[in-house]
């Protein structure tokens, strides 16, 4: 999923200026030379810089990078600079800034969780869900990866995740057989099942029909207890992934409890990073 697809970027520009820039045109600034710089106001993991640069390029400006997405920077760092006709620089300005700030906020929040895990000696992956604001997955997926995370699911078409809502629609006596059939029909995919209780998790593990148990709203203590039960029963092959409420505050506790990977949407709701934009002649 490439973060600089021109079709999507041009759509963002059309949304912001469907009939041109009334202010810039009215001031007669169309061909006036303009320079633009992006600086980090605080330490961050930037993301979306390539898309921001492409926005300026599509508007007729020339851009050079000082940093790339995913490279941590300190406060005051120059991220990119560009120059071109004022009409193009001003047209791309706010869209590029907002996209960079939103993506960098997600990347920075993702990196904070990953770094907290690594600092305690855990290499537990952080997998972010598809619970991003609709229409923004191209950007949010890019930001997660820039922050050191992975995508849990990019969409319904590329992964198998059976929710309790799915199982509720199946005849009770056929549920395990239907899960087994699903797994057999898609042998190259791991079958993930979300569960809301230890009893449900143990039943699915004993049935041997799932590869991953996604533990919805389990506390770290509940995950540890389930992990111990699975170990005692010789069912250690099934992977455990806590989901729902996984944040920076509890990520290490879940890793200590035996999680194989963490599932979270928390980075999507992080505050945007603060990027200072300067435009001058």
C-alpha cells in the first residue's frame, strides 16, 4: 500500500480547492517565488513526508528531504524544504501539513509502545487494527509501519478473523465444523477467532480449529491465567493476542503475561504531531 499514490493525493487537493485558491489569485501571487520549510516542534517519529513532498511536487514545487518517514527526530529538526510558484506552494501547504501531522502522531504513538516493549526486553509485535477513520487506511497503515508496528488487518479481503458475531449466526451444532471448513478452504491463511471469555478460548483451543485466539478485553492477569491453562493442557501452539484496550500504559504487562502479539487501535487516536511550516519569498 503505497502512501504517495497520485490519484489519492490529487483528490485531497481537489477537496481543498475544487475551484482554485480565491485568496491567492485575488492577491495576484500566482507566479511569485515562494519557499517552504517543515520543522518538528517536538521530538517525533515523522510519517507522511513522502506524500507531503509529492503534494508540493504535483503543485509545481521542488522539494528536498532532510529526513524520511520513520526516522526519529528531535525538536526543531528540519523535515523538508521546497520552493516554487506561490500558487502551488500555498495550494499544497495545509493539506501537506495536516497529513504529515496526523501521520506523525500515529507513528510517534506506535513507536512509543514498541520502544516500551523493547526497553523491557520484549520483541512482541504491535499489530494495529483496521479501526482507522474510514478512507484513511493508506495513510494510517504507512504511519503504523513508520512507527515500527505492523498491520493486523488491511481489510476483510486478506485475512480470516471470526468474531463472536459470525459464530452467533451459525447453527450452534455446526460452529466448529464450519470453522474447520473455513480453515481447510484457505490453507495459506491463519485462522483468528475473537473470544470474550477463558471458557470460549479453551473450547476453541481444544477443538484445534484456530491458529490465533484474539482475546477481547482480557486483562493481563486473565491472559496469564489462560496461558497457564493452555500450557498445562499441552495447547501451547495456539497464539494469544490481546485486543481492545491495549495501550502504552499496559502493553508491557500484556507482554509479561505471555501475549504473542498485541492488537491495538490506540495509535490512531493519538494527538497529531506539531509541525511548524514557514513560507517566505
